[in-house]
C-alpha cells in the first residue's frame, strides 16, 4: 500500500476520533466490500478492510476543495456575492399550492412538492428522512416511492439521519435507476464527492438525477434532546412538530405550544461536529 493512501484507519483517526464525523453514511455507501457499518452513528469496521481508500476520499470531512467542485458542477467559480450562498442562477421565495403538503410541511412545502413532482414525472424513488416506528422522533433514511410517502416524511427532524444509507439502499439493494436525494450541507458534500468527485462511483452518479440541499445551522444529539424534553416535562410522543422561529425553539401538539424557550437554552444539545461546519447552505 502506498504511504500516501489514506484508509479506514486514517478515517477513524482524522475524522471519527477528532469529533468531526457527521454520521452521513457516505463511507458505508462507498465501501466496495461492505465492511463498514454505522454503530451509534459512527463508522465501524465489521470485516477485513482492503485498504482501497474510497471511504477517506469520499468523506465530506476530509480535505475538500469546494472551488474545484463548483467548477465541476457549475462550470465556473463563485462570484463575490456568492461566497456564502454558493453558486446560483436565481433566488425565489415560494410556497406550495397543495393543502395536503402545507398541512405536513415544515414551512412552505416547496421541497415536498418538488419531490412529489419528481415521482410524477417518472422518478423511481426519493431518499428523505423518515421516522423510526418504534423510537419517537428518531430519524431514519427512507426511500419514498410515492407522493403519500413523501408527504408523510415532510418536516424537520432536528437530529441526524444517515442519508447516504438510503442512497445505498435505493441504488445497490433496490436497483433504482433514477432517484432524488434530499440532505443537509454535510450530506450533500458526501453525495457530491460520491457522484462528481475524482473517486466518483458510476453506479451512484448514473442514478442520482436530482439533489435538493437544505439550509442547516446545526443538529441535536438525539439522546441529549430526548433527555432535555423529559426534564422540561414535555412528552416527545405527544409532539407533532418542532420549530425554530424568531430566536425561539418551539414544540407543538397540533396548534398548541407545548414548550417554547430561547434558542440559546438548547444550544448545549448541538452535536460537536456541527460546531466546525463550514457551510450552512447546501449549494452542491
């Protein structure tokens, strides 16, 4: 093995042990011999590593040249006013026209409507963040195949879902040929490396037809979040929606506010890896 090649051992040291891992699942998705799994959100070897280095080269938290990626995706560098937003053609404010979507969506329902249209236009599936059936408010990657499934998964989860495991399931296990993927900036970086980077995987790049990046400031540690709610006398099972609005963190049961505090009070719940995130908008 070349001394310059970085393998899973280096990934564990440089990313996991350094507290930078975002639990996106890109390393799991790209492993050609399927010997990486997530254990409590962190990558773990479960078999013999062939030291190919793909996990390290595709990880969104290893060396990442966003300027190079911009040139690959958009064919140009960012302008001065795009320094924080990323490259864009135009900016729109929009809201869905669907009453059903508005009733489930976090805000304007635009993402849900776009994904629904993707399926109606012949897309095979959409990778979104659903919820575990037996673990309240615990997100899981879901490969939605219908409008009802997409609408059912609408809304912000506030804790991490390993989106790339959903991409692997859609492409490698289900054999879908045309999919859409929704994710946060760190997840989109992993997906961009997987489909557009120097070590791109052709099977994934051929299948991913649409990517929808979400604006993200941070995510909470699930266990800390659930403990906090219980300490505050809030039953997570009764909550129908969480929202951050006007500097407040709010939990709802239908239209009723169950809990409302200044955002600063829940900052301690933020995952350590989010404190070193360099991108809020998912421009890639």
